[in-house]
């Protein structure tokens, strides 16, 4: 029996894993943006981070996420209702379009 979360059973390539880790470390990127772009729930992101990072790095990240009010949409300031800067064009294939 596979104990990994359902979303992690879908294989992500190395580039996608790197991007998820990068987004997870960013303070202003909410878990909902990661779910929107990669289909990974918060629990899936936590499992991925635990698998891919050194344990000490994972502990630092978890502490940072717990204290970060912008990672969870429910804790965000009411004026922030988007995943990206309003000056940024649409995100496609994990590449941020240039102006």
C-alpha cells in the first residue's frame, strides 16, 4: 500500500519539483497558488518538502511557514486576492512572461 498523498503519486519532473520548492520557500506565494499551478494540496507540498530537503532545512521551512501570514489565504490581508503581481502577465508552463 502506497502511503504517499494521492497528488504526489503523479510524477513531477525535476524542473517542476524545483519550482514547487522555490514557490514553497517564497513568503508571498500562498499554497493555493501551488495547488492552482501544480495540483498539490498543502499536505502534498509539505510531504514533498520533507522528501526533497535535508531534515534541518525542512524544520526551518516549517517554522517559517507557521509564522508566515501570507502563505495561507485565510490569514492574508483582505486586500490581497491574487496569486501574482498585477504588473505580471499570465503564467504559463511555469515560465513568467516578460513585459
